[in-house]
C-alpha cells in the first residue's frame, strides 16, 4: 500500500524524498562518520552529541525509509506515460534530494578519510602501494579505521592525481578535505546525470527510467553523495566513455574507460566490451563509404558487387571478425597509451599494479566469504585444522566463477548487447568477489539502467537497491544489537507515519479533499453527467 499506490504527484513525491533526505542529514550530523581527531573537535563533538547517538540512528533510518519509498513511487509514476515526467523534472528532484546530504558529515563509511590520508601520503613522498596510512601518522591517519591502517591503497593513478591535488589544497584540514572529496564525487554524479540518458537513447531504452534507476537511486544518494566514494568518478568515466564510443568518438571514449580503470580496477572489464562497439562503428563507416563509392560507378557494377558479397556469408563473418580484431588492437593501444601517460603524471610508478593483490578484510561479507565461514565452522566441528586456508580457497573459487561468468557474457554480447553484457559481467564480479559493499552493486545497476529491462527484472533490481540502502549504519561500523533495534524503530516510525497519512488522505472529510465543482453554464459541451453526480454527492448539505 505504501509503495504500490501511484496517487502522489511528482511535487508530493519530491517533497517526501526531500523530507527523508533532511532527516538522514540531521541524524547523520550526530550518528554519522564524524572526524574524531583533535582535542577541540572531540570536546565539541562530546558537547553537541552527548548521548544523542541512539535517537540520531532512529532519525537516519526514518529518513532513509521515506527516501526509499519516495524513490519507489517516483519509479511507479514513470511507468504511467500519462504523467509526462520529464528529464528536467527528474534533475530538479535529484538536486532536491541531494542538497541536504551535501552539507552533512560523511555517512555510511569512513573511506573518505582513507582517501585523504592516501593523498597526503603521496604529497609527503610515501609509497601508498607499499605502506598504509599508519606510516603517515598525524590527524588524517588517525581518522582511518584501525583495520585499514596498514593496508596499501587499492586505487590507480587517476585517483592519486586528484587525491594529491586535494591534499595540496586542504593540507591536514579534515573538514575541508571531506567537502573537497565530496565535490569530486558530485562531479561524478553530475556526469552520470548527463551521460546516462544519452546512452540510454543509443541503447533503445527510456532516458527517464535510466535517470531514475541509475542516478536517483538511494544507493547513489547515500553512498556516492553522502559517502563521497570514488566509485562515482569511476562510473562517470565509464559511462561517458561508452557514450562517446557509441557516438563514434572511439579514441576519446576508450581513454575515458581506461581512466575509469585507473580509479578502480574492475572498470577494466569495460575495455573488453567496448570492442564490439568500436567494430560496429567501423562497420557503419565502411558501409557508408561503400555506398558512396557505389553511386560513383555504374548501377550494374554496384548490383554485381552486392550480389557477390551476399553470396558469401562466410566471407562476411570473416570480415566482422577481422573488424573486431582491429577494434581490439585499437582499444588496447589507446588504453595502454593512456595508462602510461597517466601513470607518469601521477608520479607513483607502476606500483599500482601490485594493488590488485591488496588483501580484503577478513570481516568482509560476500557470497564467497559466507561460504568460507560456513566451511570453516564445519571443519572446526569435525576437528580438521585447516580453517585458516578456507577463506583464501573460496576467494579463488569465487574469482574463477566470476571470470567464467564474464566470459559467458562476452560470448553472448551480440544477443544481449555490449552494454547489457558488460553490466551483467560486472554484476558477477561484484557478487562473487572477495568483498561486497552495498554501493558496489551500482557497477552493474548503472549500466543495466540504460538497457531495456523487463518490468520484473527492473523492479527486482530496484527492490535490491532499496534493501541494500538500509544495511549499513551511518557511522560505517559493524552494527550491534542495539543499533539494529534503533534502525528497526526508525523504519517502523516511518511506515507508521506513512500509513496514517495514507489513511487520512483516503477520508472524504479530510480538509485536503476538494469536491469537484458543479458544472458551469457554458453549454452542453461542458456538461458531464457523471461528474455532476459526484459533485452533487460531495457537496455539503
């Protein structure tokens, strides 16, 4: 009832989501991933927050529930073509929902503090691919969780470039650094808002639905905007690169995709799936060139040439494969050139290649780590002392299965389409990888948003995003039983408020209900009998 009835207008839905975002920002100002370094800041935090963290968690989850419900209802509104929701209206909604989250502290993760520490390490001449933030020390390193203090950076040269630039500007000012990192993330979200509708049109999908699922998504608002994750930059570069390649700007497009991979390595998969797009554009250009040449010759020769070409399907297939080989070589050459130039510009050398082996935290949750825990528990019960090796074994199994799934998507690229196949491949990598974070799902969702999804799959993806937006505490740490209780209380309060509002809105004597006016004397064309009957029945007597 709360999320199924498409009765609210766009303005009402926008207001509901804005109220939710304001509640998230207000609660997050007390229960979020606040900086802890510096005695003055600690004293100020203690004075302002005191014992109000628990009510703040309730407030955050109340707001999250309202935001998710508003987003879901907005999606249902888009399914009705009579509503006529435009791209501009969705962008206004995006600004309205994002604005409160821009001004609050980091939420749902402390990764932004790691970004700042790594930028400061490069500025100080410390190799971030060999040392963790503990080597840096000082106020920035103090903000990094203990579990990541000795972990090298898993990010590439493009991330290093902008993280170092921010470190040069803000120094050790944590607050300014957080807002600078969030500004970069906001640029990424803005890039998605610009490029996703355009790419959706190229893929034959709805631009407004792509904007709804890929940008207005609660995971984008909570983790890319409020959390300031560098996944926003990676996804923006990846989508922009795909859009440019489909438009024929192949060199620039591949360069942007390579830059995405030099922020976070999983985007390198995009280089494989951009090959058929490059080849398809080359084939289009070749066909246009052949048609131009045919008009310059006699009609007889053009007809004979066309017949000879159509008579050899094997030669046509060979031509297609050769174009894909050429496209693959061109993609590899452009990506390699961009990688060399950007790595040299970052000044950190090729140590980032070793970051591919940066170990994931043993406490990370994913399908493979869950299976490893179950297996280790069973082995402990039967007295087999190899439980410590089980986690590594299952991670390799998950990696192998993910590679097989990605290869399967590659072979089905013609049936699925390159962009959808890429989205499914990244989804397999996320689900079967050694670590699963809620915002990682966006790697797949953003790309699938620009393809024509069946209604069942569309709403299944949307439901998954709505649920995953709720599973991380605003401080970014693992939940305790009391935290779960406060989160459930916040959700229950939001649902209760929505039910009460819905019940009041259904009452005929509710002041917001307006009786339809009686028809005016404007001729028989203006007279509607059914409307007149309803108006007469509703007229107060």
